[in-house]
């Protein structure tokens, strides 16, 4: 019920943080060179972080989204360059649909749905995280039931590897009649949006920490730039954005853990974390100046991902239009009762 | 990791039960209260309404017996947010219940409490705050109004400005100079309870640009204040005030001031049809508001648990004011034409009020610059 | 051709500035008390400022919109509480339509068009500056020709006095069969928008001047607030907004003086000055703090008008949608050629 | 009245005639240049293209004979804005023609001019600027790289960073310490022309976060610079640099960097139909851009008339950078999904580039904070 850190969750957080701290830097260098970070992925799966949402009898932690949050926000903090978020989100959808969630790299189709006919899927997927290398891809199915999902292996698909601004692989897949399993799993866009919100919350927190440290060290005009009121005001704004993003993602995770579909909370989370991401990246680069624009500095691992993540699984504009539509349909007199409604 | 700690908190079942009770009360009491009045939010001054809240036991409810029933701060939170979301006229008792009562509980004498708190809890005794002066503004260390020791009490001279509703209040908690500032500029001030009906007190309303009289200038001309009216310790005024300010920054009044306008905006959008361009703006505001509320509840829960989340409270205020001040701007662009003051729709009237009033939202409890300076200090930057 | 200040224009500017400086303060006090500033209006008409766009043989200056700009921006600077802008704009439309422009108070219908049938007008006008007291009102006519205007006296109309946020009279008029003259005059919304843009440019310049002066005088924490970097940064932004607003309005005036319809320039002017107005008002009140929120201080005479003027004759959102539509219709490849096109 | 003076200016007929000529040239030369390349704007480095511009007489055109034809600065303005609006690759000659040539005309010796200017005007000689150092950044007074007097010249040691395209340039104009800073912190520096092929010069490219190599770190290890290569007066470096910076702040490169993205955004909106929600965003950007251009032309005209509108130039830069940096944000929200780096549409590719590059827009010629500080000083606030 409460969001207090449970003992298990604290342990998960510590495991994730230690693992990412040990491996992320090397993994980022490999990713920039176009390589797959096999060592990091192996550690993640060996520790079962990818199975956090799976029941214990399926080799998982039996955790909830609040547990996933501590993993994904830590992954965001370290700009972890493997599709852990997509894999966790996929296990959730597969589970809800009563489908098998195979071990290994799973992925989600961002923005595109597949047609399903007699157990075969067809369609073009433009942005699938490491899609060409995934064991199983989950996509929304075109169906009367908007929660219908299709799960299939990409083996036999055509397509090409591609990348987002963060240099994370986002592959194009052309699918023409692969075997698929279907079930009522939920909204792929919503679950993907929640995963990205958690990652963004972590990345923004890290951007804040980097900036605060840098501002205290960097000397200009004879004193640390942290002493300039203009910098202080900017970093105070950044702190507010970081806090809001963190809360927005946590609230959405909590809503799912309470058994609701959490759709409005997820929409709010993607909108709020996305807006925070844009502001945080802008402020950070302003504070860092030229050094932050170099490949050598790690800031861009975070900011380039923030720009990508805020746009993946729906930009703020897309989610805001949808959330606003729901709010307006509910009506003015239900605005406050709706916002304070208990799950 | 950054030093800010926010965790989502559930409101306890008692608080949710109370919510239904408050809503029923409001439905009965202010059902016909028009949107333009609701938009005035906690500026609406209505002693009758305050007395009704007092009769319900909703004022001073968190105070220990015999003054209150030591309810959880989260129960009080629910009462407050329901009142503000409804735009109920809470100004009469607002400062007394929120700020002066708690101050007396913390620093006051037993005699002061017995004398003052029952009236506050009944919604009958109203307070104003005497801090700013013509030449001080946000810089409380520079105040010059003074209290000089005399036989049996103090002689007060000077002037306070921006004292909200002083002309309708019974008491002022005044910060006065009683000695030298000293090295850190913050010593030598003391808080006093001043009876506004005492000889030598002159209250002059300062009309604001909306045409309302909320502010006042209060002049003290050899006002005698008995010894028993000194609050807390002599010379400790600045410290007492600072503690007081910090924890009141994160309440729902920091992001619900323009809520009535948002309600009317949604009503307007209902008429625009399902695919209107207003949706995205409304969805974004809803997202911001729901996150602000969660942050505010989180701070309230920590306060309730005896923690002192001063930095988090400042962050909520800064984000909240930014949010509130955006609403009229957005509403105006969706409306598309200029509001009329007299013959306009509810939305026009609410917009006209909030458009003007919103510039004062950032004056309460520290300007945006000062609030961000406080946050920067919390981050270790100063 | 050039926008250099001509001798005549400099003379007009000086006359307007002196006249407003002498009378505006008393007129503002009268307006706040609900009175009509007869003395100020008498001076304005005696000096012919309301006839600046009329040919000399009609008792005017024979001036252009760049001459009107110096008058209207000075009127904005002094928050002149009489409908000089509406009167000047009306003379322009009447002249273009080949209709008589009677001497005296003229006004424009903001946002509403009238139906015309057999020389009689009908309709409801919600926002007409001092409309109940005007000698002649100009409104867009519902007609195949979008430039068709109707001019009529309000005598015989019903309605009520009303006000905008700036406490300027904006009357409601119910018109049911009054005599009108019609002609092809142009867009009432556009000409009204230009007039408001000129007024806003002046008012924003004055807001900047007030703020700079105040920041140099007001002492907090032991030094003038002008010495705080946060205040400096805000006022630098305000200066930029003031400069942009001034240029936007001038460019539109120049476009009309060159004989074009200036529609895109007017749209740009209303968008840019309106946005500047919002930012300027917010910054100014932030800089001034509580003192700026009092009735005693003159800042609100400017800021309350800025909020009204930016919304009158179309908010930025209305004009931006229209301007954007034109830009998109013209197409991507004509974006730059269109922007640099000579009149 | 505020001290800022902006008047709309007409471009002269010769300039407009030249515009048609430049457009024809560009239509022939870079018709097939893809949008993602155009989005690189003045970062595109193409010596062949620069030589063609030189052959047309469009480099150094405002310079006096024999170097140029003393054309009006407004003619040059039109050439520049046409090149930038087309996203033509102007980086090779950009700094040489815009900054180094004019510096030599103003402060250089006749010998330096004869030696250098013809190559710049031909689009064959390229320059970089050596100002920032690892520990200086915006604070030019703190530079430590030095030139020490030796027989017949100077011995240079130290390091310069953020030198754009040093690895492809022939010369650097370096600001070096030649004496003590003195009381106002700004003395003791001198500008030198440094041949980048001289022994002891090491150029190390610094890859930026987009993966491009534009920046360099240039190290001087006992580099000998002949006496004849000192520019202007010894000890006057800071003053010379400041004058140089001020007048380059208002050019169209301060608001056209993201123009190619705006073009693709309009193209995308063409496909959305006449009533799309993109219209309002595009209309607003168009309004801002057209006003910025008018302001920039106004400053250019005043420069052409021999005035020194330094404050106005700073205002144009500040507004321009704010505008440019907004464009990717707005384009992203209209697009609605994440751009793909390799297989995406022209809009996606342009967005991906500008989204990353835009953080560097405010690095050029002073950060936003510094620029606003300059404006505040101009307003009399500091």
C-alpha cells in the first residue's frame, strides 16, 4: 500500500546501482562504437533484473512497478545502453495477456501496430529497440479490443538496424506473415511510455547531480560558477524539474501496483518527465558550455537519451492531447473529484 | 543522488472519509457561489463561513487538546485542499489557523494560548502578519519598526505594509526590532502579539490594482504592548519567522489559486468538441497539477511524521507558482478574445480576475528569485 | 521609402508626447473613476492627432501608418485612456472604402461582424471601444467580399457599457436595423490588430523604462536590486522583448505605407507584440513585487492594458494559426522567398 | 525611452539585385544538397564551394580596393542570408571572411594585408580563432598562453581550445599574454597571426557529441612567430577582440542556424492539411523570424552607416539564440515520434541534427548569461 521503500526494493536498488556503476561506462563506449554490450546484458540477466515483474515461479522477483522503477531509474542514471526497460515492459504485457515471456532480450514496437490474421502477423515496425536481435517482440495488434497484443520472434523478418539520437538501436522490421501469439495485454504505448518515464526520471536526477558538482568546481571570472546567481537560479529550476519527474514516474508505477490501468497517471508521467527532460537538457548544456558539447564528456550520454526518450512512445504533445481529451470528456465538474479519486 | 526526497504517499482512510464530509458541507453551503468568486480562492473573506468551519471542528484540528483533537496533518490537508479546490472563502480565518495558531502553540505562553486559540478554532478570531516594511520587502533583516522596553511592557513605533486583511483582523503577529542586528544581520528582532484595537494603531487599506482592499498599511504610534504579549524569546524573531515560513510553502494554496479558472476552462473546452486544440493544453495542465499535488502530499506526510523537508517545500512552492501563473496565459490563448469585466461569461470573469491576481501569487512567502536562491542553497551552491 | 524619421513625423511625435505627458495622468484617474476624459480628447482632436491618416483636404495630416505609429506608441506609453487608436484605425478603413469619416470619436467592432440588408445593419457586437458614445462604428460586414465594411451610428442601438481588464470601455451593442453605409475597406480585425500592436509597443517600452528606473532605486539586502544578476537577466530579456515588439509594429506600419495589404506583417506584429506584452508584464510585476500590485502605482495602468490589448482583435493563438496556415499553403520552398519578397 | 534604437530599413536595390544572382548560383550549385546537410548550416566545410564564392567576388566584397570593391554591408548581408537560408556549406571561409579579414583591415599592417587578404577573398585561405583556453572559457582576461619576446619575433607556448576547424585552417588569430593583466584584468594581451603549419604547433581534433570534428585543441610548443605577425598593438589584444566580437553578434547566423529544420517542418505540415494544429506553431515561428530579420537588417544598416550599435547587436543575438533553440523542441512536438538517425525522413534527420547541435548555438560569441549581462550593462544596470 505505502510507497515506503521495502527491504526487497532496497536490495533490488542496491543491486542495480552497483551493477550499472560497474559496467555502464564500458558498455557506453562499446555502444558508441556500434557494439552490443554483451557483458552488461549478461550481468543484468544473471541477476534477474530483467525479470523483476515476473512471478517467482517463472524465475522472477515477483515485484511490482515500484520495484521496476528503482531498476529503471538507476538504468536511466547510468544511461545503460541495453533494452532492459523494453524487456521489463514486454514481460508485463505478456504476463497480462497470459502469454509466455521467454528469457532474453524482449522488445516493444513503438508507434506501430501489426495486423493479425490466422495466427500470422504483418506490418512495418519503424522503431523497435534492438528489434533485429530480440527473442520476442510485442506489438499492439489491430483489433476490436484495443488491449490486444501480438508477440512474435523477428526471425524471418526483413528490415534494417537504425538508431535514435541517443545512439540506441531502434530497428526497422518488415513483417510479412510470421507466427504470433495474441492476447489481451494492454496498451503497448502506455507501458512503453511508463518505462521511458522511469528511465527519464533517473537520467534527469543524474544530470542534476553532474551539474551541481560541475558548478562547484568550474571557475570563471575568479570564482566557481555555482556562485553566480544566474547559475543558481537555473539549477534551482533543474532541481524542481528533477523532483517533479521523479514523482510523476513513481505515481504512475504506484497506480499500476494498485491494480488500476493507470492510464491517466502514465499519461501524466510521460508528459511531466518529457517536459522535465527538455528543460533539464537545455539547462545542463547551458551550465556546462563547450565542454558538455564534446564527445569526451559524459553529459551527452544522458541528454541525447533524454531527447530520444521523451519522443519515444509518444511525445508530450501526443499524450497531452489524449489526456486532455479524457479530462474534457469527464467534464469540468468532475475535474477535482477525478483527480482525487481513490484507486 | 540529488538531495531531494519525494515519495508518493497515500492519504489515510480517515482523511478520505473526511473528504466526503467536507464535500457534502460545501455542496450545501456554497453551491451557488459563482465561478468569479471561487476564482478569488483564499482571498474571499467571509466570517460566517469561517464560523461554520469552526463549528464543524475543521479549524485547529491538528492541535493538541484542549485546543484541537490532534488530528493528522493529512486530515487537515484534505480539508484544506477541498476548500481551495471549491474556491471557498477562507481568508477570514486563513492566517490565524495556518500560521498564527501554530506559532503560539510552538512559542507562545500558556496564557497566550488560552486567550487566543479557542477563538481561532471557532473561526472567530482573525490574524494578520506584520513583517514587511516600506523599505524592507523580502529583506526581513532590514526592518526598522521597533519595540522599546517600558514599565510592564513595550512601546511600539513604526510601520508595516502588505499586511493582508489587517483592517478586518483582531490581532497582528508583528516582527519588531528590539535590539541591534549584530554580525549576521538577523539578531535583535522579536515577535509580538498586537491587539489591533489598541490606541495608537492606525490601519490604512491599500487598494490593489484589481480594485480590492486586501493589503493594509499599519502604523504604530507609541502603542503599548504588555509584557505578556511577547511571543517566544526576545531577539529570536528572525529565527522563529524563518521556521514558520519554511513549512507553509508546500501547501495546496501554492498551486490551487487558479483552480477555478481551470475548471471553467475545461467547461469551455467541453463546448469545443472532442478533438479541439484545447485538449493538449488542458492535458498538460492536468499532468502538472496531479504531480504537484502528489509532491505536496508527500511533503505533508513528512511534516506529519515530524520531519523537516524545508528544501522540498520550497521546490513545491516554486513549481506551484510557475504552474499557477501559466494558467491565465493558456486560458487566454484558448479563449481567443479579450474578457469583459461586467457582462462576460464565467470563464471571462474568472480569467479577468486571475490574469491580474496571478502577479501576486509569487509575492507570498518569498519571490521566485528568493525561493530559487533557497533551493540553490539547499543544493549546496551557496 | 526609408523609415528614417521625417521632419513632419518628428513634429507629430513631439506633439503627441507633450500632449499625453500633460494630460494622461489626470485622464487615467478620471477613467478609473468611470469618467470620460473630455479634456484629453479635446486636446487630441484640437491637435488633429485622430486625423493623422486623413488627407489634408479632409482636415488631416495626410500621414501614413508610420506617422500613426509614433502617435499610437506614445499613447501606449502613457496608457492614454481614450479610443484614439480605434478612431485612427476607423478613419483608415472608411477612407479605403470611400466613405465619409466624420470628425469625433470613431470605433471598431472587435470580433463580430454585422449582417447588412438593404442598407440596414443587424447584429450583436460584444466589444466596441466606447461604442455607446461613438459617432460612427465600423464593423466587418457579412459579405462575399471579405473586405466589406459597414459604418453606422450607434444611435438607436441597445446594449450596455462594459470594460476590458484595463478598465477601458468596451461596450456591447445590439443592433437591429440601423442605417449603414458599406464599402470595400479591408479587414477590421487586421487594422484593429495593427492599432493594438502599436499601442503595445509603446506600453512595453514604458514598462521597461519604469523597471530600469525602479531597479536602480529600490534597495534590498543592502544594495539596489539592479545589482542582482537575477534581476539583470530578467531586465535584459525584457529589453529584448521591447525591442522586438517595437520593430514588429513598425514593420507592419511600413508595409501598409508601401501600399500592400500588409496582412502577414500585421499578423506577425500582433503575435510578436502580444507575446512580448505577456512576458513584459510578468517580468515587470516580478521586479516590482508588492508595490506594483497596488492601485497607487502606475505600473498596472500599463500591464492591465497589455493583457487586454494582446487579446483584442485576436490573441496570438488566433493570428498564429492564420499566419501559419498562409505559410503552409505557400509551401516549404516558398518560405524564404516569401519572407524576403519585396513589396 | 529605452536606449535601444531599431528602425526598419529597406535593403538597397543593388542588394536585391544581388539576391537574385545568389539564388541562381545556389540553385545551380547545391540544388541536390540534402536537408540534413543544409541543417548543418555554417558548419558545412567545402573548400570547392568557398572558392566558387570567391570567384564570384562574394568574399571580402565590402573591403576597399584592391582587396574588395567596397560594396555596401547590406549587399554582403544579402549574400550571407541567402547562403545561410539555403544551408550552403560556408564554414571553410566563414571565420576568415567574417572576422579575420576585417580585423586585419582594421588593425593589420599593409604587409599582413597584402600577404593574407587576397587568399581570403579567393576563398582559399582559412582562419580559426584562438581565444578560449582550458581554464578560461568566457573569461578572456584569464588566458595564460603566452608570447615571449625573442630576437626577431616571439616564442609562443600554451594551449587553445574550442578552435573551430583549426585542423583545416591555415592561420590562427591568437590572443596571447605578453605582459601582466594590470588592475582592470584586461591588459597585457596581444593578438598574433600564427601559421598553423609552423614547427611546434599541434592540432588535435575534439570530437563533439554529434560525432563531428569541428573543435580542436591547439598546442604551442616554443612556436616562433616573426615580429611582422603581431596584429595591432602590443597589450591591446583584449580591446581589439572585444570590438571584433560586439559587431558580429547580430548577423543572420544568429537566427538562421535552424532554418533548414523549419523548412522541413513546413513541408511536413503541408501534408497535415489546412487546419492542422501545426499551423499556430509555424505561424508563431514565422512571426519571430521575420521580426528578427528586420532587427538584424536594422543593425547592419547602422553598421554600414558607421554607427556602433553594440547593445542592439547583443539583443539580436540573445533573441536569435532563444528562437533557434526553440525550433527543435517545437518540431519534435509536432512530429510526435522519435527521429531515426539513418532511415528517417528529411525532417527526422534535420531534427536529429539540430536537436543536438542547438545546445552549441549559445556557445558562440558569449553564453546567454553573459549576453544578458552585456545587455543589462547597456541598460545601465551594472
